[in-house]
DNA sequence: CCCGTTCAAACACCGACGTA
DNA sequence: TACGTCGGTGTTTGAACGGG
């Protein structure tokens, strides 16, 4: 076993112990799952009342999905408004985002429960469809922006202008983008902590389904907005792996079959899972591919390690280099 | 501002594909 | 073989666009 693999194994063991020692998540996440599934039909119905209009995308937190079913509307991954659907129809409110909308996107439209079909709401959508330049120079939100670009790319259902195929992001009820929160903080790999407070743990950047047909696999992607020596790809793999250990524990917990459903699978939870862990970051001059296709056994399940290096251009993902073979386009496979 | 036109999103259906 | 999931195609619907 090479050094990196043994580093992975000791990390898996450590996270496994943390989750065993702090078992309160089992009940907590079981409760989330029941509430989210109870709300599923309501959420789908609410969505039939309006269209998602690029480049504004619908998001929902776990809290919103299990509670009030407010949609978050985001531009380049940043909250710009909340949508509410009730007996009165669809309404949009910018409430606490107004100031940042002005500061970051030059948007001076203030909405407080305006109708989705009102002139004001239409002007608001139009402002963002003109692709406003981010006025804020700090790159604080760049990871959210990059995540959003990747989600838009992976969500495409037409392979003609899709960089890679057979990948679809997991969304609540197939509708709202979300971040799968974990009870772990893993941003510092050498100091993984447990978080009891709901919503305070680290989130899985992108959780997606990969493959075609019955054997479609779940995939945890750890996204970085930079590919620099201080945060090398291997660290992203380790961070993704720590979240992966949580996902497998969740799927093997008493609410595992419910979460399998939430992740968008219609069939039975498999007896043995293959969970893909993908380091997802911008291409560098020499991309680290040393960990590609490593398989690590964990109880009855398996982790598969992969990379996905991308280039962007003009707010779009333009080129992807990946070890995910099942995602490669046919014409590219035949070229070899 | 209204209303017909145009365009993009959503939907319904089904074939391809890969797995149990 | 049966089944689950992605994506292709054609149609419907929601919202933008533009002329008057």
C-alpha cells in the first residue's frame, strides 16, 4: 500500500470513530429525512407555479426543505432573493440581500413580497440576465461561483453542449440545488471536528449521480476554486473522503433507505455501494492524477477516488479532464 | 400599457444502455 | 429478462420581447 492510500485509510478510520463516538446525528438526520420526504409532493407542486430562469437558480437548504419550503434564488452561487409559493401565488422578496445585491451586482431593485409576475420582479430577473459584473473585488465567494458553474454544466440534459455525459446533480425532489450538510468540519484535514449544532458542520460541495441505468453511482465532489500548492488535490481528496465516510454511515443508518430516495434513486439501497470521491478543481500546468481510480474498501462498501480538472471561459465550464470514464463522451472514447 | 410573437423551460414519452 | 436512469424528440407552457 502506498503512502497516500494509507493516509486515506487512517483518515477513514478516524472519521469512523468520530461518528461512532458522537452518535446523535443518527436520530437528527433520520428526522431530517422524514420531514424532507413528507414535503416532497408539496415542493413539486409549488414548483409547477413558476419557471427557473437562467442565470438565476433555485436552491434550498436542508432547513428549508424540511420546514417552510422557501426557495432561495441565487446568482453565481450567492443568495439574491427568496421565493414563496402559497395560496396567493408566487412572491419574491430581496429582504436582507438588498444591500449586497447593490454592492456586488449593481442591482438596486428592492422587492418585498412582490408577485413573481409583476413588472418589478421581471425587471429584477432582467437585471441578472444581462450578466452583471461582480463589483466586489474580494474573491470570497469564488468557490460558490465555481460550484454554480459546475452545477449548471452537470444539470444539462442535452449532450450536444455538455462537456461530460451521464452525470446529474442531486437536487431536492429533482428541483432545488442543495448542499448536503454533514456534522463534520473537515476543512482542516489534520483536525476534523464533530459539530452537534444543526447546519454548522461542513457541506458537501456537490453531490451527484454518475453513470447510466440501474448501476448509477453516488458521487461526492470536493470543489476548490484554485489549484495551488498550499491546497493540493490530495487534500481535496481527503476532505471529500471524510464526507464520504459520513455519507456511507448515513446510508447504512436506520434512515439509509430514506436518504437513498432523497438522493434521487428509485430502486432499493444496494447491499454494497460504490461511492465516488472526486477532487474537482481548475486545471494547473501539471495536474496530479496519481490517485485516480484507487479503490478503498470500507466495511461492505467501496470508495473510488477520481479527479476532475476543468477550465472556464466567459462564466462557463469550457474544458474538462477527468478520470471518470463513464462520463466521457463516446466520440472521445473512440478517438483513442 | 396591451397583446401577439418568439424563445426558453418544462413535460411526456420512449429508446439506449448497463446492471441485477 | 426486467428494471432504473440518462438523454433524445416533440409538444406544451411560462415569461421575455417588441410593435403599436
